[in-house]
C-alpha cells in the first residue's frame, strides 16, 4: 500500500520529459510521456501496482526471462530481448522496429537496469514519434545511464538512427 501511495503522489507531479516516479521497488521507474514508462526489471511484487495504479497494460521486455508478475496482473508482455551479444555488435533492425512500434499508452519499457537497451529504445521513440532532436534524445539517454561501452547499442544510435 505504501508503494501505491508513493506512485500515486508521484503521478500527480508528472511533467514533460523523463520524471522519476518512485524510488520504490521498481528500479529507475520514470515517466517517458503520459501513460508510457521506463524502468529496470520490476520485481514480481510490483506488477499489481504497475497495473492498478499506473495503468500499465503492456510490458515491453528487452532483457531475457519471463515476467511472471506481469502475466499474473493481466499485463500483455511483448518479449523482445536484446542479448548481451547484440548489445556488443548491434541489435537488428527487426528488434528495434518491434520494440518501438510496441510502445503506446499503458506501456512499460524495461530491461535489467533501465539504462542501455531501454535508453536506446526510448531515444528512438523520442526521435521517431515525438520529434525530439537527436542531440536532445541522446542527452536524455546519457542522463539516464546509457553506457557507450556497449558499443553495439552506441553504434546503432550513432549510425542507424537518423
């Protein structure tokens, strides 16, 4: 209940850009746009609150594994894992297209930490659907922990994203 109250209070103070929602059980939970969120891997126990309080109905999962809590909370999971290998050599265009076109109202975009794979997908979403400049989207990616050391993700951003 305490976490639901924290999330509810944070929603009341949402502004544009990525705003931190709650330091609660979901790492790096932030608002991307109204109804669209990003984070690190939510624990199973957080899914009821994500669904009931934030209105999450779609789980865009960019890391490996199954989100049992999402399925138990009637959240539709879109599994599009970008493996460590793909983080080093670059994701496929098909992976990127599936991820970005899966984003809509009620979506939580996440990977393990909510920084690199999530950052790339949110950056591309910002460019393609929200009209952000490449520089502004990349600045937000870096501010949210994007690491250039994952050279495949860095390469994809710098050489494939227009």
